[in-house]
C-alpha cells in the first residue's frame, strides 16, 4: 500500500489544506470543485460585461451605423450592438436589468434603455 500518494495541497476554493491523491487535484472536495467552477463562470460573466461596457463606445463608432441610429431595436440587434449573446440579453430582460416593450409578439428595446445600462 505504499503506492498511495499523499500530497499536501491547498484547496483552491476554500483554502483548506488536504491530502491530494494526485498532482492534479485542486480541491479538497467535489463540492469545492463545483463551487469554484461556478464562481469562475460568474466572474467571467462579470468580466465580459465590464469589457462590453468599456468597449461599447468604441464599438458603437465602428459598428453598423444604422443600428446606432435606430430608436427601437430587436433583441438580436441589441445583442449585436453590445457584442453579447441573445441569451445574455434575454437574461437581462428577465432580470429586469433591461426594460422592453412589446409590439404584438415582438420584443423591442428602446435605444434609451440600452444607454441607461451604462449610466
Ligand atoms: Zn475546499
């Protein structure tokens, strides 16, 4: 039973020291692994949103000028304009971050509401 490796490692999520079985173990438990993974995903999202914020002015200038001038945009157009996915925009809408209007079954976003996001 001497083949059992025991490496002292620090959990990347909670910081607790534990005995790792392999060099590649990064977490003390499966829970930490999962939680850290989720945290990373969240951080990434926050970061990409901040990047969009930083780039938005620059992008607006180089972007299709007709989109910039439109007073009402579709969800897809908002996504294009912000360099985000439609899903991200849909999520913002369902969270109430982005206010929308409806024309029949179509969802429209007022240009001003997008500007408000960056205020
Ligand atoms: Zn841990």
